[in-house]
C-alpha cells in the first residue's frame, strides 16, 4: 500500500492533505455544506433528518494550479477554508464505481493542469471517516484504465493504530464495518473535540516534510 508522495508533487500533496483536514472537520465550511445539502435532500424526500454521515456522500476535491488566482480570495485562503471541496449526498448508489461499506464515502479528485484551465479527473476513491483516511485509485493511464492505489493519512493524527492498514483493507473488502474501526477522527473534528484547531494552508505547507505520509 503506497502512501501519498510519489504520484503528486508537494503542492498537490498539501492540497489533498488540506482537503482531508476540511472533510474530517464537521464544524468547518465542508461540514456545513454537507449538512445543508443533506437537509435539503431529506426535506425533498420527506425523510427524517438524521446524521448526514450515516448516508453516503460524494466529496469532490479540486486541485488547482499553484499559480491560479481568484478575484475575491487568495488561493491560500480558499484552500484553508476548504472552498475547493464540494460535497453532496449520493442519491443513487448504483451509479458509484465502488461498493462502499457503511462508514465510507465516495471521493473524486480533479486536477487543473494550467492556469485558468479546466479540471480533469485524476483519481477516485473512498473516504473512511473513522480512520481519517482517503484510499485512492490514482489514474496513471486513462485510456488503458491503469490506476495505482494511494492512501492519504490525516497529517495531524500521530497515533494511528499499528494495524491500521489491516483494518483499512478489511473495511474496503466489506469484512469490517465502520463501527468496528477505531475512531481516530475524533481528534481532528471540532464537533467531537472542542480543543482542536485546524491548521491553515501555510502551516500545512511549511510543515509538509514532517507529516506522516510523505
């Protein structure tokens, strides 16, 4: 199982890490957007509003070109807030390319190759909330359907269980449910840990060489 590093440059690695930080934090922008879309969906279907994490969602991570500029916000500020991450509930699971166990969510990574250019698909995968991990299939050759597995670990979590790789494999195979996984995400979610302060983009980028996973 390869850890993030070889298939993405430092900037792209940090974008993915920052996205994971924002996805895990239910009190941040991504978490608020998740609740808003989930509540709207449940109201339309006249279903009971519950915990949005109990329903599969799709997280789309946009990896911008490092020189990309915007009119109303700096690139760094946007990445810090998680404005490059979109989230929506998966309304039809049959459209997914994975059989995602309960406790997992679908992830799509889109990458911008040039300034002001469009975004192309770079990877798909599964976000395992309890572990604070994204397991990706990075596209190496789209025409040949060649992919390479890649795991992104949360850069703030230092005490992953020693057998996290085994637990991750069992979960992805459907041999272990999300409730059986250690909930290390509790350390990095302000909804569960009021003492947690998510880092800024500059902190993530400057400390990148010290992060687990590089």
